[in-house]
């Protein structure tokens, strides 16, 4: 036998012990009051708390805002940037590098960097706005704005990945299709909307799914920039999980994990299925 | 029209170049400027040239802070990255090889597990509980295996996809020549996977080196930090010392920058795999 099943073994042991087993264990522990010393079965108490306590509910709703808006922004901006960077523009190589590099930089580093740039009084962004006479907002200090400011930085950091995925998709479209449409008298907009967009579909699907998974699970950037604040207005589920863990509420923290697990799979799995079904054949 | 069009295109290019450089490069220039300033000047957060360049002093100070924590951290991060990526590549290549070659009724289930690893958020506290049971919590060894577990799915997908481009006849010929499975894989197939292996190594190295969440949970404490954790620890300690904080950001951005300069194509290839209909 040239392809022995035991080749799976090393990977299966690590994956099974450190990923699958904890995932199954989380379903049980989410039903307990669990501290370092003991555990007590309490049924669905943790989940009830998760959907009642305002701080925890905020984390839930923020996750449902943050995931989709960052995902949509990356799809739209990624496609536009990719179109720009596959056009006849000068300095394409430099532009591609510049847009992609932030993807490889430490998220915490980016968070600290923008925390300074977004400082309401001294930050470079508001100083620049001040020059043109705009009174810049408290990007990270305004409770209504903090989550969106972090989302903006998330898009800044992640749009490069969407762009290179779209570039790969765009260059794989046979030129004849677009030329044929042009010969048939389709305008630039029609060529874009009726030829390019449907044919670049696989890239769109990848970008949507990847950025949605990342966005719903996001933690580092929020933790580096706001710690979920001001108050708990920019908390997401992942930061709630960390806070409850730090506070020693292990059962509640694990319930948060289960909630996140359910949300991510309930959104991503059907969406991925639906998107792949609608792929165009060519 | 004839003379206007190239001119307009030229202007448009120049404008795009300026706008994108401003949006994507200026923040990094800001990091560099901050890292060069004195403590008082950096505290102003101004986007300006330093009046006095003290970059080297700042770097020395960052390294010396908290009893050379950053030196330990660079050593830890290097060990973590090298060890976990090595294991990941070998384990994932073995899985990708058999998974692509041998179709059984388990194949679908294994593919499902691989995809699950990309979607499901890890359950944090239960993982700590398992690590504690194994005596691996708060150890670098434990963290290495954690990184392997969470990096496997992506690596397996790349290896499996690449296997389908290697003709089956090659491994069959090796078997007919009397090579056992281990020799067939490590001496015939694995060398052929070199290009995808390099892709996996490069992408995962950047990933592991930049990882913040897992060290935060599974390797807490100051004395045994990784580089990303030093940033986090310094963030609270150096609240008023922006020059040192940004010098630290500058230092830990250098390894990914080098990777980017030397392996740009590989990184992009790895991260865009699956984007094109295959």
C-alpha cells in the first residue's frame, strides 16, 4: 500500500487533541459555572446571561455589524483597486506592493499606530482635517464611532489581500470575452457589470467568505485599539470571551465561544453553499 | 485627443500614485519618525521630522527594557516560528498526499474536518484545560503544537491541491521499484512538492510570527513573551513613551518586511490559492 492511512496520524493527534476535543468539551463547559477550582452544572444559565446582560448583548450585535461591513467594504474596494491595478496605469508594481504590505504587518502594531494617528486632539488625522477646517471627531473616544473606526483600520489593513485575490481572478478572465462585448457595442459600465463581475465570481466568493470569517472572529485589532471601550461600546464576542476569561468566569467565557461558533457557522456555511451554487460556468 | 490622451493617463497615474502612497505608506513613515524622536517630542504625536535623531538610543532602550524582555521574545518567537512551521509542513504534506491519492469512504469526512478548521473559532478555555492536563500550559512547547493545530487546515488544502498536479505514475513507479511508503513519500513525492512547501513555509511563518491571540492565551506572563506580546506589554508600560513603543513596532516589522521583499510572489500565490476557478 503506497498511501498508508497512518500518514494521517501525526496531524490527527495534534488536531484532535488541541482543536477537536476542546471544541466538543466547550459544549459541556458552556453549561457549567466553572472556575479554576470547581465546576457546577447550571444548564443554560450562561447563555441566558449572554442574551440579557447589556455588555454581552452589545458584543453580540457589534460582531454582527463588524463582520458584514468589513466584508462588504473589502469586496467593493478590493475589486475597484484590482481593476485599477490591472489597468494600464504607471507604477503598478509599486502600488500592488504598497497596498498589500499592511496584510503582513502585526495587527497589534497597526492598532497602536492608528491609535496614535486617531488621537482626537494630537493625532495626525485630525490635525490634517483641522488644516482644511474640519473639526475631526473623537475616532476612538466617541462611543458611537469607536467600532466603525476600528472597522476602518481593519479594511485598511486587509484590503490588500482582497485586492490580490481579485487581481488573480481578473487576469484569469480570457481577454476575448471583454473584447467581444466591446465589439458588440457594450459600454465600459456594461462590460464591467455584465462580463467582468460575473466572471470574477470565484474571487468574490473567496473574498466574502474569508473576510466574513475573519471579521466575525476579530479580536486583536479591537483589543489593541480600544480594549472594547469606551465602556463596552466596541466590544465584540471575541473580546467578551477574553474579558470573562480574565475575570475568572470560565463557563461564561466558554458559552461565548459556543455562541461565536454557532454564529460563524450559521452565517458562513449556508452562505458559502449558496455562493458556490450560483457560480457561472464558462 | 491624440496628444491629450497619454497626457491625461500620465496625470491620472501620478495622482493615483500620490494618493495611494499617502494612504498606505505615510502611517509607516509615522512609525519611523516616532521611533527616531526623543520622549518629549514623540509624546506630541506630530507628523514632523525629529529635531534630534535618537533612533539608536531608543532601540537600545527598548531592548534593555524589563531585563531584556525583547531579546528573550525574539528568541522565543524564532523558536516558535521555526518549530511550528516545520511540523506543520511535514504533517500537512503527509495528509495532503494521502488525502489526494487515496479515495475511501473517509475522504469526505476528512475534507469536512479540514474545512471546519478554517471556520470554527477555537474554544479558548477548554483548550487551556486540555493543555493543563498535558502539562503544556504556559510552555513554548504547548504553544508550538497549538500553532500547528490551527495552521494545519490551510496547509493541507495547499498541499492537496498541489498533489493533483503531480502524476500518479511517479509514486506508482517508486512502489514498483520496491520503495516502501516512507521512502516513496520522502524521497520521491516530497521533493516534487518543493514549490508549494516554500509557499506554505513563507505564509505560515508570517502568520505565526505575527500571531497575538494564541500567545496571549496560552503563554501568558512577561518572562516568556513572544514579540507580539512585548508590544502589548509595552503599550501599558510605555503609555508616555511613544518613542520606545514605536521603536518596538519598527523592530518587529522588520522580519515580515524581509519576507515580503524576498518572497512577495510566493506569499501572494499562497494567499490567493483557491481564488481562481480551478
